[in-house]
């Protein structure tokens, strides 16, 4: 039965050697184009990239920041992948992240004086619930009413971000005059310890590692992950096989939102110690990019996150040191996607053309002797 | 209440609706050939940036529009090559295009003008504004029709032109056929691919105009990420409008109204974050309502049959 199922699946979504090879070429070309842009705008590419690598790995602190960024990217990337596996695009992770962070901050600032072993798990529950439920909303709209989830999730991002900004400036605003906008601080006892002093790398990396393992297991090794994959690739077939596709889509959406909510919690409990309106700077979109480049493969996402984190953290150092705007990194990252798309498209065109030529040759080869026989 | 519902509210409605109308017409073009253009937001943003560049360096608003159009057409062609020729996923290319546009505009803002965040300069020439004193005497309609910038009128005309072209000309018929029955179109001797390219290019043209209105229409400046998800609202408008230009126009006016109402309420001391939320929330609610209603209509049709 399983073999029959597997034979029906298109096997091209795997991260094969050919795919990784084309990825390497794309990354190299994108970095080259980035160098060209530096040259054209009057900077030295060698100097720029040297500052980038040094800024990402040069000191213990820089290394910690890069790893911390990799944690955020892999969590958001995995969130995208979990939903995409079941065939639903969660573009609303940014909003889910904000709500999760807000919920966790409320728990941490209201329940002061509790043992951390009780309060922190409660904060996790709050973040998971807030993020998960908020993701469930477009999920239900998609499954029950067939409303396009891409548009609704994007709209819900803005709704959540403005709502949280309202809360942090209004009803939940801290009495502390020194804070521009934000909720009350969480109890210091709940703050995650730093793994590398002075860097952004906190104990959230440990939680993230556990969550990443869990994601990998569910997506790649469990029955439910397999059913999700089938639902994503061929929902009609999955339904005929007796799978509850609607429920699978909803669960994967909720899981995706929960992961984003947890990222919000990480930001609050690890770094800012309170909810602030600038909690995330489009972290989810960066993670989405990683997930799309790695074709939603969990292991690939974690590895690629480290590379993207290097670009991101190093990019800031490059801006400070050499003066090249760090947005260059966004350009390089999106160009990687364009190159990947171009390569797979060109490969397909070449394959089709070759197939057509081979077919024509076969027909001609057969026709000629037949024609001779009849004449 | 009378402070809020004024002529100025309606004037603001027209002003804020215009970029959504123009972007909506662009999305509509690709929608008819069966491509959902999520990248509209980024195309608009790029258009807005190059409108400022053109206007600043060429010293004329025409130069600004020309630069915005050029940027739009190039991005439209770029999008078309990937989605049509290379068969890439339009969603992935759209998302990548948005990120690319966000990065490119800020990078160029930094390297060309040496500023971060926003760029405004007296040397940027805004779009011309048409004031007709004889019209302004007419109550309500007069102040609405007079005193708008060029692209407001252009957008109204384009709604009509698009409707005529799509539903009343062979070209529009081919465009729609390229989306609905590409094989029949091919057997009629017309290439669906060519129609799709045409739609992508037109989409770029509209994106350029929408961007030019954003940065040269009323503000005369470029700010980072100034499209503020308007491209996505335009996509939503096309879904509400079911592909018909007049209906997309009405949907865009509705969003313009909500946006303008929010601004008015803000001056009436309602929290700005809550009012800013409104257009996005309304989009979600409207999309759900629309789908429920069309489903119900379908069901009724089946029952009566």
C-alpha cells in the first residue's frame, strides 16, 4: 500500500544532489551580482565581503549573534514549511509572531513572583495559543469557505501588528517613563540566560533545537507528516484514501502559527524582556525565503538558516564598517531564488526540447523504411 | 459627526483610492490570463522610487512618470519571463519580487541620495494638479472633480478603457481566452503565451503609474516601504471585483473611503493604530462575505435547476 502511494507522488521535491549543485551555483552567482552592485555603487567587493564574514564570525559575540539569528530564521522557516507541506501558504507568520510575543509578555509581566518552572511553561502555552489560533483563522476561512489564504494572511499581519502597537501604546503601556512604547517588563527570574555573554544567543536556542527535531520527526518520519505531504501534493487523492484533509490542513496551520508565536516568546524572554512594537523586523519573511529556497526540507532549512544569518548579521557589520547598505543582502537573497527558478525552468525547457527531438527522430526512423516498403 | 463626514473625507477617499485603482487594473490584467500577481506590491514600490528619481534628475513630472513606467515595464517583463517562459511558481516569484523591491529601493535610496528612511527635496517635481474654478461652484461634485492630480483623472479614464478593451474588443477576448481556454486560443491561431506577456507588461505599466501617484501625487517624497501592502489590497479588490474593471474601481473606492475615514477619526482623537488596522481587517471580512455569498448563489442555482 505504502509503495503504491509513494509511486504516485512526484519525487521531484527532494533535495537531491542535482538540486544542491544548482543551489551552490545560484548562491555563487547571486554573491557575484552583489559584488557587481558594490562595484557599480563605488565600493570594493573584497572589502565588503571580508567585513561581512568578519562581522558574522569574527568575535565570540558576533558568532553568538549569528547563531541567534539562525535560530529565528530556522524557526520561522520551519513554520512556513509545516504549513506548506499540507499545501497551505502561511504568509501571516509575522502577525502570529507579534501576537505570540504579546501573549507571552502579558503572562510574564502579570504573573510576577512565580517559580520560573511554572511561569515560563505557562508563557509558552499562551504564545502557542495566541499564534496558533490566529493562524487557524485564515486556515478555517480557506478550508470551510475556500478564501485565498495568501491575501487573508497578509492582511492579518497588518491587523495583528497594529493591534499589538495599540496595546503597547495604550491599555498595556508600561508606567516606566524611560520606555518609548511597550508593556511592563517580565519578571527578571523568567528571562532566558545568555549562552554567550553579550551576544543575542540565549537559552531559546536549546528550545529551538528541540522544536526543530520535533518538526523534522513529524514532517519526515511520522504518518501524520506523510499524510500532510500527500494532502499538499494531491488533496483529492488524499481524500479518496480516507484522509481527513481539512483537519490536516488546519492542524498544520495551527502548528505553523504556534511556532511563530514561540519565536515571539523567544524575542521577549530572550532579548527585550517586554513586548515592544518593533519586536520583529520582518523576521518571518526572511524565514519564508529560506524555506522556499530549501523546498520546505527541515534539515535544509536549518543549514541554510546559518548561511542567511551570516549574510544578515554580517550585512549590518558591513554597513557599519564599509558603509555599504545592508539592504544589499536582501537583494542577494532574492536573487538566489530567481536563479534557482531560472535554472529549474531552463532545465525543464531543455528536457522538453530534447524529448521532442528524440520523439521526432523515432517517428522519422520508423516512417522511412515503412514508406520504402509500400512503394 | 459633522466634523468627520465632510467633503474633505470624500476628497481623501479619491486620493487614497487612486493607487489602489491603478494597481488593481494591473492585477486585473494578469488575473484575466490566469496569473495571480502577488508581486504587485513590490512593482508599485519600485515604480514609486523611480518616479522620484526621474522627477528629481530630469526636473519634470513627465520624466518621473517615464522612469516609473520604465521600471514597471521591466519588472513586468521580468515577472512574465519567469512565470510564462520558465514556468516558475507565480507565488514564489511574487514573494521574491516583493523582497527584491524592498531591498533594491532602500539600497538605491541610500547609495543615490545618501539618506535612510525617506527622501524629499524641493527639486522633485510633483504631478500637475488641475483646478477648474468654474466647476468648484457646484456643491459636492465640484470640489471632488476639481483640484485632483493628473493620475486621478487618468485612473478613471483607464477604468473605462480597460472595461472596453477587455469586454468589447477581440484583444480582450483573446486575453480572457488565454486564461480560461488557452488550448482553444492556440487552435484559433493566437499564442496564449503572447497574450500572457502582454498582460504582464500592462501590469507593469499600471504598477508604474500607481507608484508614480504614490510618490509624486500628493506627498512628493519617497519613504521606505511606502506601498504599505496596497498591492495586496489591490489583489483583494480584483477578487471582489471578479475581474470587472468598474467593480474593481468600486472596491478600491471603498478601501480609499475606509482609509480616509481612519485619518479623519485620528484627528478626532481615535487611536491611530486602531484606525490604521481598519482597511486590512475589512479586506479579510469582505473576502469571507464575498465567498459565502457566491457559494450561496451557486447553491440556489443548483436547487432551482
